C-alpha cells in the first residue's frame, strides 16, 4: 500500500487525533492514503466513524505494542 503521509498523533486524547487527522486529510488528493498512529483507545471507534461520515475509507487498522495504526484513503 502506498502511503502519502504519516501522522503521529500518539499521546493525544480525544478529540485531538480526529482534529489532526482531518487537517492532514485536507492536504491529500482523492484516493491518497494517510497513515495515522494513535495511542488513545477511543480512536478505535472514533476514527472509523469520522472517516465514514466524511466519505473516506479505513483500508486497514493494526494494533501494535506502541500504537494503533490506521490507513485511511481519502474519498
């Protein structure tokens, strides 16, 4: 998967991961992918809901030891 940008939102709590993700998504073209790293467990529900509402697609998410990683394709 080709990732255009990586956003490190680790250590931030709600709503900042969503705010930062939206800001980065606004800089991408349709079809491009943003990789987002978060530590806030609330993001497991918040990011997919936000992406769906905005017409974006969460291609994948991984829970790793140091972060949760989301791969979001801009709609």
